[in-house]
């Protein structure tokens, strides 16, 4: 009787390790799934805010007045424009590039909310939609990884 217990013990330990591994995959998959939902929600909110701004905002002609160096290698355009009420507003974009996307003196189209013109943006695809697209891509990656981990956990 003692001999059969000794033989059953390694098999039981192996089954326990497999179950623990599947549980780990399931938990990590759940965490990735939660991250995907949070990122997808942020993506939706970013999209909704961009659409709201496009629908309600005013447009103005602006000019790049400075290329501000961020760190060692990226450049952030600083734009000046005049609102419909005649107020001159200068703002730095929330993004930076290398090589610089603009030169000092370049004309740009500006979109702004009349209630908060200091929060203006350069009107263009990249400046307007980059954050939304990046959030969507990262949410999709986390969602896919979550699904893969959960499938692996279920199949063992």
C-alpha cells in the first residue's frame, strides 16, 4: 500500500502544477482583459472629445512661431493665431516629432473652442487622431493577448 502512494504522489504533484499554471494564465488573461477595457474606454472618450471639438470648434489661420526642443531629439511646434474675437493666442502642441514636422513661419490651420482658445490644436489628421489610434491599437493588442491567454488556460 505504501508503494502505490509513492507512485501516485508525483502524478498528483504534476497535476497540481498544471492546474496552477492554467490558473496563472487565466489570471494574467483577466488582467490583460481589464487593461483592454480601460484602454478601449479611454479611446472612446478621446474619439468623442475629438468629434465634439470638430463639430463645435472655430477655425483660424495660424503660424508656427517657434520650434521648441524637447529633450535631446524631438521638436514641438509653438503656434500663434488670432481668434474670431481678435485675441492673439500662442500655444505649444501636445506632441513632438523628430525630424521637426514644421518650420518657423509655416502656416497652419488651427481648430479651437471659443470658450478655451488656449487649448487649441493644429487641425490635421496626425495631431488630431494619433492619440485615439494609439489607444485603439494598444487596447486591441491587450484584448488579443487576453483572449490567447484565456484559451491556453482553458485548454491546458
